């Protein structure tokens, strides 16, 4: 394979990697004193860094590759997932105060404080397996595609090289290395992608020409309810259920806000992250639509949807800028990988190892965290060949469908657990397990769907986003029913962890944690989301 990069591109790419190594070394030399330092960056991170880190963790190479591919293939419907920016506000306003009050490191740990250790064990093991199967493997697979396309090297060399480099600074520097390198990566990624969008639009002939070339259907977010792939009901309601799980209860994202000194800074980080979250529509999805238009005009060609973004980099960018955008794409890949490595090692160390051996000294826990990161790196690489077989479909949709089955029970337990103090530990564990059974049945049925008929076939083929809605309703019914059928929890033990258990002092502290600026910025964001939803109607 030949590389598309020229000498100047390699200089730019080299400079970017040197800057990254510089930031990582600066953090590593500061030495992590304890687990709060290693896993939560000493709980002393500013709002700008938290917001940039939330964005960089979310935007993996599967996002860049997959979202551009979906834009080329299907147009705007997937933008519904990017407009979950308002759910990031929910993290800051509704969930974060409860997490910060409980002083937890992880989401499973919060479940133990709110319910009991059974829920903690369930979420710990479930999260670790889920991370390796979805986040780690998908990110490595997409990264292999990007690196091999841009640098002209073999897929395996690209994938393993990036994994080893990212794993090294995550193991050595912990959360601090992850969060500060992500801030640099966010800047590079946004700069590179904005340039691609601008040059692509110029090449097509402007916005109106783009709309005329691709036709109104590509610009319509609202497909009919009967649409087999993107029914608006599924994207709006099912997508929201998955969004609450991902943005408000998943260790991978929430860990960034827990690194804040207090609720006010954590919330401001979430608000900033919410604004950044709107960008992917314009810097990844629209470029996909631009690529579709350019292919129609005969300017470029691509074989598979997942190749769209790398092909645009090759075709549109002048020397030097190719290096910058190649750096941006690698930034997306490395920031997501670093986040998931760090989240896995936090959950394994704090929720599994420390739970089994509570007397372990802090220094040993740091080393266990490093070993756990190394193991996740190895597991991710082992999983790539399997991903290669699954990755035939469009990557982003594979990820969304798997998440649609695992999210509803977890969303139900967290939301009800915070909003309603009557939910007890029995209801939590019954809901989590029954949701897991339904998810397993659905995935099995989907694989075997050609051999099924009648109700079984209907169950196997209902749209994944609609499935999320039905699973959520089922989970809420199970949770509420089980709570009412069993004894109420001891409210003294869950003080401050659910509405109805807050002390007067906690209520006053909550009111003092925001200003009119926080409210104004949040309202403005909601207005922007509604404006985008109403503009893209075909």
C-alpha cells in the first residue's frame, strides 16, 4: 500500500506526536500519589479540560469513520444521536450532584451505596465485558482502517501500533495523562475536521448546491415510523434511553466529571461538553453527505461507506493539512482508547480487586490498575479478528444496535433510583438481570432470524431503536412492581442519594452550586438543538 502523505505531512504529524508525548511526559513526571490521583486526576480538573475530555472520549475513530459513512449512505437520521447534547446537560443538572455527594470513584460503587453490593457486582462485570466487546474492539478496528488508509501500512501494524502507544501513556500516567492529552486532541480533531467540511463544501459548490445534488431525502432527519432502519420514534425516544445510559450512567463518560473539584465545575464541564457534542453533525456527518455529492459529481469514489472520511482526506486536502487531519483522526482514536483503558482499569481495581481485598495498600492498587490496563489492551487486540467479521456492516450502526439492548435496564435503575426513594435493592438487581435476559434473547434471535417465524420472527426483526423503548418500559414495570411488592429501603442509609432523602443543608448546597450564567447557557443549548431538529426536515 502506498501512503497518501508527503514530506510536509509527515513533519506536521511528527510535530503533533511530539506535542502529545510532551504532554504525556509532563503528566507522568508529576507522579500519581494515590488512587484519587491515578483514577480521577486528583479530583482537581477545570471545566474546560473536563468538557474537552468528555467530547474527545465520545468521539472515537468509529465515530469519524462510522458517522461519515452513515452520512454518505443514509443522510441525516443519525444526527438524532449527536443531538443528545441536551442529555449531557442532564448529567450536569440531575445526576452529577448525587454522584459527587456520594464521593464515589465508579458508577458500580454508586449503585452499591444506593442499593447493595449485588448491583455493584452486576454493573462491574457487565461494564468490563461490554467495554471489551464494543468500545475497545470497535475503536481498534476503526483505527486500523484509518491508519492503514492514511499511512499506507498494513491494517494490523496500524491497529497494534496505535494500541501500544496509547496503552503506554495510559498505564504510566493514569487519568491525568488521559484527560490532558485529550484536551490537545480535541483542538486538533476539531481544527482538522472543520477544514475538511469547508474544503468539501467549496468543492461541491456551496450549501445550496449540496442540497440540490443529494436531494431532500438525504437532508431529512425524520423518517416515517415504519422506516426499517431509522424510524423517527425509535431515534427520538429509543435514542434518548440509550443516551441517558451512555451520557449519565456510563463510567467512560461520567469519570471525567468526577475529576472536578466540586459540583459547580463538574456541571460547567458538562455544559461545555454539551456544546461540543453538537459539532459532529457539522464536522463528520455533513462531510459524509458531501462525499456522497462529490461521488455523484464524479470527483471521488469509494467502495465501502466506512472508507468515506479517509478518502476525503486523500482527495481534498493539500499537503501539510493532510498531516494535520491524519493527526486529528489518530487523536480521535487514541483519546477514545485511552478513556476506555482508564475506565476499565478503574472499574477492575476499585470495584473488583479492592472489593475482594479491601486491605490492599494504595501503592499496590496503583500497580493493579496498570496491570489491568495492560490486560485490556491485550484482550482488545485478540478481539479484532472477530470484529473484522462483524465489521462488514456499517460500524456506527453495529455499535448503536448493541447499545440499544444493554442500555434500557441500566437507565431504568439509575433514573428511578435517583428520582424515587422507594426503589429498593431487590428491585434494582431483578431489573438488571431480567433486562440482561431479554437482551440475550434478542441478540440470539437476531442471529437466528432466518430460521424463525411468527411472534419469534417479529421479536427478532423489530427495529433496534424501537426495541430499546419496549425494553425500557419492561424494565420500569419490573422495577416499580418489585419495589412495591417488597419492603421499603432504610432511608437513613441512602441519605442524599435520591430525591426525598436530601437534608436541608444538601438542598441549600445544590442551589448554591449554579449561577444565572449556567442556566442561560443550558437554555441556549436546548434552543440550538430544537433549531437543528426543525431545520433538517428534507
